[in-house]
């Protein structure tokens, strides 16, 4: 049994889109490091650039469930929730390390409150994976990642432009709505977790009536 589990982990690890996730992570780190090179403007750019870094990494995570062999592995005895959970578990340490480095790249005096910005990052990352789970559950495409990445980028732009002020999410640190905004981020995170868990389950097949 341990050998079988090891083989499963190895097989799943080889199918993960490490190149795409790594490229997205590298882009995000470059964005997070920019305040160090902007001089006095860094205090105004640190938070927006860190949020852009979060978005960049999230765009890599939407590729997490891409699997060219998806239809071949659909009949294996390992259920879909286990396969998805294993993919997520393999990426979590990488994401945690990436986020730690991203925070450290921002100068301490420019760094936003760590707990709050980490909540934003967690919500964005979980939402990206949940979107991938929705695409896998509701479609037969083996690589939904490109469409999801485009949709995530478009959605981020639309939220910035048209999201109602009374439900603001992306506010400056000194804004009086900062605490309320992060209460909303907590709701987004909880909703993304529930959505991902529901969509990770195999869809129920309807019985064909004769």
C-alpha cells in the first residue's frame, strides 16, 4: 500500500504544470520586488504591486487541474476528490514558500499588514483552484487553464472598475474600510473553499430509464 501511494504521488507530481506555475510565480516576485527600485514612489506602489503579484500567481494556479490524460485517468480506482486534493497538497508548500518570499521582497516599512494581505492572497489562490474545479466538473476540456486565466484577468479588471464601493475589497491600508473589506475577503475565502469542495466531487450520473 505505501508503494502504491508513492507511485500515485509520483504520477500526479509529474502531471502538474510546474512550468506554468513557476513562470507565474517568477512574474509575481518581480512585481513584488519593484517597490525597492522605485524610490519614494514605492510607498504608493507597494500594495498595488503586491496585489498584482497575487493575481499573477493565481493565474498560474488556474492551470493546476489541467491534465491532457484526464479522460484516460477518469476510470482509475482513485476517485476525483483524492486526485484533486493530492494536486493541491503538492502545490501548497510551493505556494507558501512563494508567498513568504513575496512578502520579504517588500521593504518592511512599506509592507501592508501581513495577516490581512495574506487573507487576500489565500482567497485569490483558493478561488483560482475552485474555478479550475468548476471547469473540470462542468466541461470535458482537458486544459481549461488558458480560458480560466483570461477570465481571471478580465474579472480582476472589471472588479477594479465596477465593483460597488459599499462592498469594496481593494482598498488602501489607511482607508477606514480596510477592516470591513477584509471581513468580505474572509467571506470570499470561505465561499471559494465550499465551491471547490463541492465541484471536486464526481458528478452524479443520472440513470437512464428504459
